[in-house]
């Protein structure tokens, strides 16, 4: 996901703010110091589902496929 033209942030900062707002919207507490909410299986499974059902998360899809294929 690219940073919108009217936002003056790096991609990393933009993605962090996006994640933080997404979590807040879903009433999930997230911080860089305590990221365990994002380490839960249900969250990971939702990411994998997005890989399977959309054309999003290209870099995560490559990362995931590498590990899935290494297990075979």
C-alpha cells in the first residue's frame, strides 16, 4: 500500500499508523513494545485468508509462500 500523496510520512510510518488505527477501530490494543495481540493465531489466519482471497499483501504472500514451500 503506497502512501497517499497528501500524507508526508515514510511508508513504514504510514503503515504503522494504519495498523494502529485499524486495531483501535477493532478495539484491540497494540504497541511496538507489546505486539502480542498481533501474534495470535486468529490474526495470522486472517492475514493468510487475505492472501488467498484478495490481491493484497504481495510481500507478505511471498514471505509466507517461502516458508510453506520450505516445509515440503
